[in-house]
C-alpha cells in the first residue's frame, strides 16, 4: 500500500514539474480544438509583421519563436588564383544571417496559418513538371517555324497534359489554413 502511494505521488509531482503539455487553438463558438506542435512551421501574423517559424516554448500568455534575420553586414572571402605569371584576386561577399528568439504575446497575434501538409517533399516532381510546362512555351515559335500548325498543336497538347497532371497537386499541397484569432479563434496553453 505504501509503495502504491509513493508511486502515485511520484507521478503527480513529475506531471507538475514538467509543466504545460501543449498549446492549441480553440474556436470560441463551439469549442473545436486544433493543437499546435513544436516541430512544425507556422505563420504567426501580428498587427505589424508576420513570422514564419516553429514554436520554441510557450507560457500561459506568450510563445517564443526562433527567427533568422540578415545581420546587415557581409563576410568577405578572399580567393587567390595563381597562374603562370599572373595573380588574380577574387573577392566574394556572403550575407551574414543570425538567429534569435522572440516572445509573442497571445493578445498581439492576429492570425495563425497552418500548412495542410507539413512535409512537402512529395510535391517536387509535380513542381518540376509544372516548370517544364512553362519552359516549353518558349519552344512554340520554333516549332511553328519548323513544323507549322501541327507541331504547335502537339506542343499545346503536351502542355495541357502536363498541366492537368502537375497543377492540382501543387495548388493543393501548398495550401495553408488560416485561423483568425481576432474573431473566431483564441490561442491557449494547457
């Protein structure tokens, strides 16, 4: 009996020690809940800016996000090429990016955009097909000169076929769902 009591007491204290478990959006009308995960990217919009980032940590009144920004200066790289008798110096400049975390109050966030698909790697082949369709438009005048109207019709059929296959997954896969925190939704920590 005593060991069960200590075990339950240990579970109770470890739950309290680790604090809050999750952050979520709650619809004010019917109480519908959408959980926000720490490993996914979200777009947080405030009155003056929007931030595309992951959630680092959160409290009852604010959440902390990590942002990457341009530090305003460049780093220089000096490369020397030695040839038979000449010395060529090439200077390359690369921008310096830094990361920092900022706190956003729940009251300052106006909307949250959540991507429909977290992992979008499956969209790459469809995106390449879409680009091939756009780049094949350059070939239309050349084919018209060489093959006439029959060649142009063939190119247009190819473009229509590729657009039909590639465009819908790209448009559906890059979609974001917007949750308006000023009117319908509110953000809470559990």
